[in-house]
C-alpha cells in the first residue's frame, strides 16, 4: 500500500564529462550498469540528493584511470514502485529470495557469489557486492516469472515489478575518532524502469545570496 513513493526527488549521477553532455543532449540514451558487483542490482545509479558524493565518486574513478574528466549530472526521479531497503518488509522479502536462491545453488552444487573488498581498502567495506547483486537480480527474475505465469494461467497478476531500488550504505572511516558516523555514508538509488527518470539537468553552483542581492555599485 505504501510501496509507491509519491514524491519527486533529486538524484546525482557521477560520470565522465562526455557522458554528462550526452545525457543532457540525448536524454533517452540512459546508461544502464550491468556489473556483477552492482550494489543494488542492474540499472542506472544515483546518489540521493547528494551532489558532492557523486562528484567524489567520479574523482575516485579518475584516479583509477576509469574517467577522463569527472562530472555530475542531476536528474528528477520518481521512484514508483520502489524496493526500499530502508523498509523492513522489503528486507524480509530479499531474505526470502536469498534462501530460495541458496537452495537452487545447492541443488546444482554451485557456490554462492561473495561480496569482496577492493584491494588495499583499509575499511573493508565489501564494495564489490557480487552476492547482493546476484540475490537482487534473482529476486527480480523470479517476480517477473511468477507474474508472467499468473497472467498465462489466470489472465492477470497481483505481482508488481519493481521500478527502482533504494538502499542506505555505511562506508568509509569514522568522521572523527570514536564516531559512529562514517565519511562516505549515503543513500543510493538504482533506477530499473527508465520512465522513472523525468529529466536530466546540469547542476548549478550555489551563489552567495546576500551578496547577489546587493547593488553592483554598493
């Protein structure tokens, strides 16, 4: 009943400048990530209302030689039917699909994927989320199969396909000694249904409003 998010939100996507410019001019050509370690499964990723974190991510990619010119593009998002891992019911749903997936793997004698650390990561954040991604994609696949089966047998289905995924992540070191707040904590959004992206925009730089109001000759 409350799984559809009613409001529009801002999301920020860290990327190369060429990707930013292409999305601004050709907004239907969205970039879908299908890496096996994607934190929230496959889709287009955004930092929820967090321009600075998106930029830092792009700058980290540049240092690793994956991006030439770090940039950020903003987007207006409607999450629609959202699998929100800040919602207890969705966490329990994912757990159920993990147990089902684990039994499938066991039947064929296959090992489950594992979340892994990046080399030289001092905080051991398990940023290569191969297990999480596999379980989330398994969940999507099973829901889709069940929905199609219902339609074939009954002509309709009460099962709904998730438009987006949302999760909170604690990451990085403590902001000060003894802190429980970590430097890179954030909320991340994965858009699966492209129709949830209502438009892209070039983020503006904040101005000093007080100075802006003063006459030029004052």
